[in-house]
């Protein structure tokens, strides 16, 4: 599972290293300093480090316990608040803890302040500012592996995997024993299709931290993508031997069974997860994956009922972020059911939830930008192509302000969807080839476009590729499987 968090070592500043060319030209000193973590309480520092260790194992509930213990000893511990935010379930708790981190940031070190600021920028969708802040962090602390990890995670989140690998490799040159780096390297290499390199990284991750359930979980996910479903289940089971409550591995096993064409076994695994769920987020994840199993079978109405159950759960918790996400999911499902009017209703309701919330204005603005993408798709399905293109142009205009690489790819994806609906198949292919190629639905759409051109061989190739992408816990993957029925055979 790839949900790594920042790991900061509580170390004093190291000495400065000054190198000189043979020609006696002086080079600026290279700092070997680590990012200092600011607390006057030794006990708080100890609890914080325990939390970091657990967070890097993706054992969030246990990590949160230690971050809270650290805050009991030092309520002004900014980095503890930040990391509590990162492991908190639901948007409300995340925002509350992040606000506390910002409130106490003035008493923290410059490095900590930069990380808190970068996190805030990321939450608000201000990617340019986030990158500049993390670059400043690396420039100030080039000898801290965690600074490079932070920057690598930024690039990873934007699907800039080559840049991420460069940052992770720089971190390994400083500390080759920081296990989480190899998890990130494995996922980055996997995303580029370098399965051999990915497998080496994940196996080294296991070697460094054999007591970490996430190490086995990550390798299991690679095996899933490679179509080795039964082996994948075995490694997920090893993760659960280490931690029976490790949610990601229950989800992984369920997805393996869904890909094997055994949805009932998938749902049995999810019922087990519901029974042991430690909070409403665990339950939500189980319910979402259950919905995916119904989509894989082509039962979209039952999938809608299942997502509605999640929406009700989010409403009882006043979990605004997940309420909005559930409504968007419902909108997408209604589009698949050829009901654009109902989809539009869900998308608009999602924006009402966001607008009425106390979320930062920057988050609301970003949500409105993404909503233009959704509304344009509705118009395209209604065959109101002038309105679809007009809305797509507004979306592109707003994306251009933020320069978010993922949203930039969505521009091409949206143009491709509109062209496909219009029957402009070559244009659809050209646009969709510029969109995210790790999205199975984009590959399927390209296949549909080739079918429209009468090139049935290429159409079948792309649709098969889409079906065999085997993306973990992906609604797009489930939709593709419902359309293709190319369920893989056991390996």
C-alpha cells in the first residue's frame, strides 16, 4: 500500500562539509544537517518517533495513538500535530490537526515550518507553491533523506515518476536503510512498467523490514498488477499474519478475488473487514470495495445502493470531504447508467456540500474546477456538444492557472471523451493518448475509438490491455471489467 508519510529523525545539526577543487576554487559548504524536530519534552520526542515508525508501516491507528501521547506531553508540538493530521480518518479531523500544526508552527524549526506549509499548499491544490516550498526544504537540508523523500512524494502524487525516482535515489545515497524509500521506489518503477526493478525494490523493502505488514502488502499489489493473483493473495495473507487489522490487505485480497471472477469470495473478505473495522473509515473502505465488486458484475444499481450506504455513514459523521466524494461517485455511476440528468443532480449536490462547509476557500475553488470536468461530461452524454466544449474550455482555463499535471492530463481526457461521443474517432484517439495511460478507462476508450474507425484488431488489443491493467480498488477498472468481461484466469 502506497500511503507513506514523512519520517523525520530527531537529530542535532551535523557539521558542515566544505569541498575544494584541485584548482583551490572554493565551493559553497554542503550542509549535512538533519531537519530538527522541535519539542522541549523528551517523552514527547520518544512518543513522536514511535508514531513515525508506525506511520511508515501504514499502521495509522497505532501511529495516531503515539502522536496524541506526544501532544499530551507537549501540546505545542507542531510536527506531532502535522503527522496526526496525516493519519487521521476523515477530512474534518485532518483539517483540525493541520490547523493546530499551523497555529504552533512559529515555535518550530524552519524545516518543520516548510513541511507544514507544503502540506497546506498540497491540501489547497496549490502545486506550484508546494513544489517551490519542498525545493527550498531540500536546498536547505540536502543531507536529510527525509527532505528528499518529501519532494519525491510530491512528484509521485503528480504522477511524475521519473522525477520521484531521482529524489528517492538521492535519499538512498544518504540512508540506504530507510525502508519506506524502497516502497516508494517500487511503486514508481511499477508505474513506469519496470516490473523487474519494482520487484527488486519491494523485495528489498521486505528484507529491511520483515515485521512490517505494508512491505508484504506492497509486493502483493505488484503481483496483482502482473496478473499473479494467487501469489498476490499469499502475500496479502502474510501481511495479515503480522497485523490482522491491516485494512489494505483485506481490500487487496477482495480485489484479487474480483479479478479472478469470484465476487462472492471478495465480498466475504470484505464482511470480515467490516467486522474488525476500527473506525468508520475502515468501514467505508470495505463498503466502497463491495460496490466495485457489483460494478465488475455489471450490477450498477446495486453499486449505487452500496455507495448510498457510504454516503449515509459520512453524513452521520458530518464528514464533508467523503460526503462530496460519494456524491461524485454516484454521479459517475449514473453516467455509466446513461442517466446524465441524475448524474448532474449528484454533481451539483456535491458542490453544495463543499460550498456550505468550513473547508478553506482554496479547496472550494479547486473543487469547482474539477466540477467543470464533471459537468462537461454530462453535457457530452446529453449530446449538447457546444455546451460540453464551452465547459471544457473553462476547465482548461482554470487548470492553466494551477498547472497541476494530473489536471492537465484530464484536459486531454475530457476532449477525448467529447470527441468519442461526437463520433470524431481519430480526434478521440489523439486526445486520449495524451491522457493518463495508467487509467484503464482511457485505454478502453481508445479501443472504442478504434472500433468506431473499423479497426477491430486494435480495438480488441486496447480493450484487453484495459481489462488486464489490474488497478487496485479502482472504479475505472471495475467499469472496464463490466464492459469487457475479460476476467483474468488464475495464474
